């Protein structure tokens, strides 16, 4: 999935009432690309009045990503990337 496709999908999903999650089974391998994707999720969420509440990632990606997103809990997500948004 391209970055543009991700942003369009997220914009269509938000805002939603209550808690909403987006689960991706394919996501960037590189830390820089993943960080960019997560920054977009935070920015688009705020624009749509939906705060990124949790990030679920494979365990091996947590250390690098957690350092960038200290205000959002980063948890083990198995083999998927799950973004949880709330109001």
C-alpha cells in the first residue's frame, strides 16, 4: 500500500464514533517509512478530531518506534500494524 493510499483510507475512516481501529497486514519495512506513516496517522487523526490512542506493532519494531511516539502507547501487535483512534 502506498503512503497516499494509506492517507486516503484513513481520511475515509475518520472521524468515527467511539473507538476505531485500522489494521494493516502489510506496512513499511524501514523505520523511517514506518515513522512517516505513523506521523501521518497522528496528523490526520487530529485533523479529523480523532486522537491516535494506541499503536500495535510486531515486537521487533517496538523499540525503534516507541522512541518516536512517547505519547502513544506502543504494544505488541503480532504480525500486523493496528492503529486505534478515539475521541
